[in-house]
């Protein structure tokens, strides 16, 4: 599933090509996404200028002269820049055609992605208003994480993946951050010490920054804005490495399940 690094990589790749451009047309080939694309949306977008790009959690934002477009990549989607006349392939669901002759083309085999038009302040929309702090923001620091872990019996990995507490730390990067912080994912959040909390904040940021620099992680479907896969997979320490030797201590990485999701950790390095 595309997570924060994949969405941020897409945003950075698209930004110089869409900023200041006018929308010529929205061509919808498949309305049945996570939420149906409204029939009247093309008329709302025609001739609007894209003022800037943004991101909130895993939502990509295109700020317009009136309102904003929100794109979510779902579990298998990608948004890439293509010549508007280029042939479509299977699972291409919409084109946002720009006055440059290019189009933002959305491909999503599972159709769990979305395209929404947000009026007014997009951050006040119900999907965004209750999200937790961004992991790179000042609000997400050791003191904040210490405070929200007190009294919580939930496993620390589940806490990291709660978007109401911190956004964008999905399954892959939660596993990788906990490995780097030397914390076992099953630990109850309330048992973390202050030094461990500080290490975890640094690890979350380091992992996400490294993934963004590598263009995200391609496991199956994800492609960046230019159609390239993400290369952070080659730098994963534990995720999808069950049974293989730990890169630090050599003990086999263990694979288990937490909250219906795969979890990977090293029993020697993570306590």
C-alpha cells in the first residue's frame, strides 16, 4: 500500500509540472473508485488553475483557484504524468488534462483510491480534520510521543499506525522504524522509557526521509510520478525478510501477525 513516502515522492515529482497550469479537462473512465467520482466534477474543474501541491498524511492535495482536489492512492494506485494523447492501459481510471499537453493519469487495479473535490479549507474536511501530527512536524517530538503512550496497553506498532495519533506511518515503515529503534513491535506502548521514545521519534523520521530519497518502496504496484518504481525495498532491514538473517546480529528475522497485518522483527536486536 502506498504510504507517506510514496505520496510525498509523487507530490514532489508532479509539483514542477502542475504548478500554475490550467486544467483543460477531467476525463473519467471509471467512476467507481472508493467513493464514486461525481458526474459534475469535470465542469467544476475546467479552466481552474493549479496554484500549488500539498500533502496531508497519505492524501495528495492539488490546491486550485477555488477549492482543492484530494487524491488518495488507495492500496495499489499511482498517479503519473503522461502525454495526454498516450494510449491508456488497463486500470487507468481518469486523466486530469493540463494546458501543457500532459495529463495526470490515475491507475488503480483495486479501485480503493479516490478523487474528491474539497471546498473551502481542505484541512477542515472530515477526512483530514482529525488526523494526527505529521511525523516531520514540531508537534511530533519525544515529549508528544511520551505523553500519548502513557497508560496505553496497545502494542507500540499499532499505536504508530493510528493516523489520529501520527499520520503516514504505515505497516512497512512502522516495522522498519521499530527495528532501528531496537523496540519489539509487540511491546505495550506504556512500557516505553523516555530514551526509547526519543529513539523511536528519530527512527520514524530517519526511515521516512530515507524512503523519500529512494523514491518510496515498490513491493508490487507502486510507481512514482515519472513511472519509476521506488527503490527503498533494497534498504529494508526486516520487512518481508522473515527467516533471513538480521543485517546486524545474524539471527533469523521473525514474521508474525498483528492486527491482521504482517509484522517483522529481530528477536535479538529488538527488546
